[in-house]
C-alpha cells in the first residue's frame, strides 16, 4: 500500500508541475515573477534518492520545463548539477529537518538556475550585452530567489515529509 501512495504522490507532482508553472497564483508572485517550481519540486526528491536517480529525475524535469518555456536557454544543465549536489548532501546528512536548511538550499539552487539561464542567454545572444539586459536579468533573478526562498520551505518540507512517510 505504501508503494502505491508513493507512486500516487510522484504522479501528483508530475501533474502539478505544469499547473504550478502556468497558473501560479498572483499571491505567490513578486511583480509577476513566480517561484522556481522545478527547484522546489526537485529538492526533496534529490535529498532522499541516490545521485543517479536524482540526476535522471532532473533531466526529465528539465526537458519537461523546457517544453513549456519559449527561451532557447535550457534548465537541464543546472537542474542536473543541483540534483547531484543535493543527493550527495542527502546521503551524508540524514537529518534534513530544519525549515531554514530547505529554504537556504532552495535559495542557492534558484540563484544557480537563474544565473545559468542568464549565462546561456549571454552566450547565445551576443547582442544582449547592454546595461538594460543586465539590469532586467538581475531584477528577475533576485525576485525569483526571494519568492522561492519564501515558498520552498513550505512546499519542499511538505513533500519531504510525505516522501519520508511513504
């Protein structure tokens, strides 16, 4: 029975990812910028699984998120590296129950994903090397980091608790 609940929760997460990305409520946004949902959903899975399983989940989630975005920059490399780091951290530290630890990991993960997307866009589009692009990108990364840092402890700790219970 526990295995069926685990499969049901994973199915629920897979179904909710596009819904969270597309119809994120306005009260979860800072000036139209929503949290980084792939980081929030990948964090508990990576903390409780082996590196190869977390990396596979990150690649699948990155491809899935890339199919919803219009940009040429990809989430796959940053999510892949984050999943490896978080799974190693989860293997060595069995006690990941602090609310602030999850928030800090989500903040650093979101900053890494945002900077990765930013660097990919700079490399792909040499035209975008002006001050306007950089000020806009910094604003988006900072807003996304702040809102993810506030939202992630609630959602990720709930998913971590659900995963541990099953």
